[in-house]
C-alpha cells in the first residue's frame, strides 16, 4: 500500500474555530529540507499575503493512493 505525505492547512477565525483551507502534498525528496517553517512558508507562497499566518496551522497527514483515505500522521 502506497501513501502520499501531505499537510492539511487550517485557519483559526476570531472565535478560534478551525477551518480547513486546503491540503497540499509533500513533493520534496530530501527530508532534511522539511521543517515546520518551510511548510508554513510554502503555504504562504501558495495562498498569498492576504492571510494572517499567525492564525494558520497545519496537520501532517498521509493519503492512501488506492482509496484516497486521509489519516493524521502523528
């Protein structure tokens, strides 16, 4: 069974409710380059400057290539 590493990105509103913004797959081959800062920089580049990054967080997930099922990694 093959899996894809990905990240679910969430934005917290004024009431501190989490809202899923999107899921981005990890494509880097070198795990040394993957840090929480690099992941947040990546989503900032993807979303642009209109988002308050202090209200964003992410969850690492795996996606089953066969079924599409998403499971939290850690």
